[in-house]
C-alpha cells in the first residue's frame, strides 16, 4: 500500500476525487478491501485473464448448449449417413468432413455432428469436474480444519485416513464400482447414477489434497496471536473456527479448487475413455476419444476436436488458477 | 507515571475509596504458580521430561499499580502472562482474581471474567485478523461478551478508536492499511473496549520502532490514569520497564529472583542477577560520557529449563555462588521494606548464609567485568580476564 496511513483515499483513482468538492473535513476515508486488491492484481495479469475468459466461455457454452447447437450445428444424436462415403463410412471431404454446415466435421460410421457432441460433452465434463471439486472442497475443508485445529489423536486419525485415500488406486476402484452398479439408485436412473457416482468418487478421492492444505494452513494460523486474542475475549471454539480461521482459509481453498477442476476434467475423461463414464449415446469428451480410437488411422480429425477441448479447458483452468493464486497471495508484489 | 510521586497518588476517579492504595486487597494474587510443558516421545507419547517454564511464582498485583516483569528470553515471563489471563492451564499453584480462585476455571466459567482481565499482545502484525475490519476487531469484545453498550457498538468502538489516537473513520478499514504503531493502538483499543480492571501487556512495544515505542508507552500511561487500570507489563527492555512500572519483578529461569519498588530496585539491586542486568543498561547521557562504568558480563548461557540447576538456579553463572547455592534453593523473602529477594548472598543487604564463604570454582570464572570508558572514540577496553568482582 502506498498511502494507507493518512486520511486520503487509498485508491488513487482520479475518478474518485469527488470528495473535496463534497465539503471540507468530511473527506470520505476509503480503504481497499483485500478482495479489491486481489481483483486489481488479477486485472493486470493478462495470461490469467485470458484463462479466466476462456473458462467463462466454456461455462457459457456448456450452460447454453442447446442454444449454441441450435444456431451452429445439428442435434448431437442425429445420424447423417449422407455425409459419409458409401464404401468406407468415412466422412466425405477433407479434414473429417469440416464444412460450414458441420464446423468440426462428422463422425465416421455414424455421421453425427462432432461440434454438437463437443459442446454437449462440455456439459458432462464441466458438471462432473465442478461438482466433484465442490465435494472435495467441502469435505477437505471440514476435515482439514478439524485436524489442524484440534490436533492430537483427531489429527492423527484424519491424517492417516488421508494417507490411505491418497494411496488408493482410484481409477481401478471406480471401474470396478461402475461394473457392479445398478441401473437405478436413490431415484436416479442411467446417466444420473453414472454422474452422481463420478462426482462422489472423484470428489471423495480428491478431498485429501484439499484437506492437507487446509490442515497445514490451520496449523500455522491457529498459532497467530489473533486466535489467542479471540480466546482472551471469551470466544468459543465455534467463533475461532468459523470467524477467525475460516475467512483466512478461503483464499487458498479457492485457488486449490480452481486448480483441482482441470485434474477432475482429466480424471472424468480418463474414466469415460475407459468406459466407466456416462452411457452412450450421451457425449462426453473422454468417450468421444474412445470412439475415435477405432478409426484414427483413417480419420484423425475425430480425435483432434475432443482432445483439443480437453486441452483448452485444462490449460485455461490452470492458467486462471495460477493467476488467482498470485493475486490472492498477500506476499506477492502488488 | 515516571514521577516518583506517582506511587503515592495512584487514586484515579474510577477507583472507589475502598480500592485506594494501602487499605486495598490485591487485585490479583498468585501463589506458587507452576507451568510445566510436557515433552512426549515415542509411539505411546510417554512423557519423558518437562520444560519447567514457570516454576513457583508468588506475587500480588495491587489495584491501580503497574507491575513490570523483566527477564531474558525464555525465562517464562510470557508464559506467566498467559497463565494469569488463563490462556494456558496452570500445572500447579493458585491464581486469585478479586478473591475468586480462577486457577482451573473452564472456558465457559472464565468467560464473564474475561471482561475484567484483558491482554495486549506483542506482535501487532499477527494479533489482528487480516480478514476483519477494524470495526469488527474492536467490536469483537462486545459481540463475544454479549454486551450492548449505550449508543450502540459502532459509536462506542469509534470513541475507543479516538481515545487511543486513531480516527473514527478507520472503522471500516483493514489491518493491512496501518503501520505497526497504529496496529498496536488498535490492539490496545480492543483490550480496553470492555473497560477491564487488569490488563496484561506481553512485550507491548518490543516489536515497534523506538520512536513509536515512546508514543505507545505514554498512551498506556494516559489510559491508565483515565480509566483506572492495573497493568502487568512484561518486557525485556529495562528502560521501558523503568519508565512504566511502580514495582518490578525480575525473573530468571521460571522464578522470580527479585521483586521490589522501582526506585529500590534500580538504586539498590540485591540479587546478583539484577545487578548484572542493570549494569548492562547503556547510559544515554552525553554528559556522563567518559565516566567510568563497570559492566558485568555474565558468562555462558541460560541453563535449559528442561533440566534446571539444583539449588539456586543462578548459581551456574553467579560470581558469588558458594556450596549452599548448589543445594539449597533460596526463598523469596523480604530483606527490606517491600523488597523481596531470593538469594543466599545478596548485594546491598546482610548475607543470608554468612557461614558459607568458600566460593565455587565456577564462580571465579562466572563473570567478566568490563570497565567501559565511554569517551567519544575510545573502544571499550576489556580488562584482562577478570577474576571476580570486588565486593
């Protein structure tokens, strides 16, 4: 901060220089909150901003998938035999049949619009990745803060559970779990069951990462004198955990959640690729890659687009998360 | 407060006649206070030893006075502060606040008492939550204690901010917008918000700039007069302690070795450790430059509080140590009016164990006396390895 010690507005924005006109002696004292500082820093980080815009775009595309597809494509489950060569069942034309009508070309054999399927695939991928991150963050924060604050045998127990989960072969576990799963579970059917299972399992195996970070932060934060000050004022454990410690954990947890989403996207893609994801004909990026595997020698473009989608999404989230971490780090240069 | 009359004129408007000096009960009574931190090892977390941070403290704090506590790092003075504010659970002994035994009160029972006993912390950078506004921080005592002040919390907090020399407009700002001295003022405002009776200040100025130290110390002084506070001020800076205290307790390795009025302590220190400490204070007086002053340099380190020396804890570094010092622990007894000392062979007072005159061999090398001829350019000239101090 450059001039926080005087009664001048800390924000030296010339547009805010209305105070002197308002009258002498009643100059408004305006400090910048930590959020404003972080936002200002983020605004200056062009790479992170580009990542953030891409993320936003992907989310919008996923949310408004029917609209996007309605404007620029064909229904994702519609077969277009007329776009395929009769003999080979490969798309007509170069680059997998890319044209103004079919932006990303068509699938070999079935002739479905790849663009539409990538757009609808974003829904599944992002939904699973987001929800799994939420599950991981909630579980991780609760267990991490409890382990870090109370210590002792509680910490020992939670830490060992985290170690076990981190050592657990989650891919194998999910594949075997999916194979024994009933079609109907708790009122959910087919894809509902698959998505719920993916979210719960990816989230469940993800929380120890968040938990470790939160535990470590809590260990260092609980020794701060403001925690002692709260205790000396008569603050109970609930006050200390939720009012004193939690606000200081929001920043690292947010950053970690943003960096966790790309990992979840990859995990979801891997599971779909292995056949443990959503059921066909629903599209997801991972299952599209698997479909493309059979014909990649003759039609590589079918593999390129879902792969590109995964790549762009993961990269964008990572760049944004990195920028967010730098912006929220109080020790960073401003 | 540094006027010598201060001791006699402690009566402040806030005090009732019954609380005036002399006739009053001590506000805080500490008797044989002990805190051992266990050291655990192995799979079963067996206790193998204990850090004897505080080992038997007995003292009173009278209403309206300032008790200074000095000692070098690790002597247990901060632990003492956290014990009397009950942030730590004592291992033994007894703490009485206004006649109530608070030694082992649990969090819930302690809560109402927290209004009367408050603490000012050492590090102004870690004692304020960076995610809270100043208003939230200084208003926290009201919220946590369920107190609804007249005119609302916000108004009271703003008044408090003004009282400690900040602007009421700082209410909505965050700690990172303030300097160290301003943050310490915020910490003081928080501690005094509920008008406590006893304030324990743990190194309140040691983290601050020297120029700011004076401001904060004087602020504490003024607030004491205005609000009728009683202070226990913990510090390692002897000049700060001299400035603020009415009485001073000197601690060494978890024990009080000397407890006396400020004047007595500085004029006639009785414990050898106190003497050594005082001799180390630089004299910031240019007119006394060139006057010879002798500085007692203690040799060696403070022994480990895990395994403190038997008998007198200072005997390993004392130049007057004799046989009795290694075996018998000297009790803290008054050797003059209001001057308690724990030493077998005190300075400026009658020897408590006159029959024991043979010095320990270690004692002969315990100290080095450096004569400082503080002329402008001259380097301090250490005398050739001095044997011992003249009596």
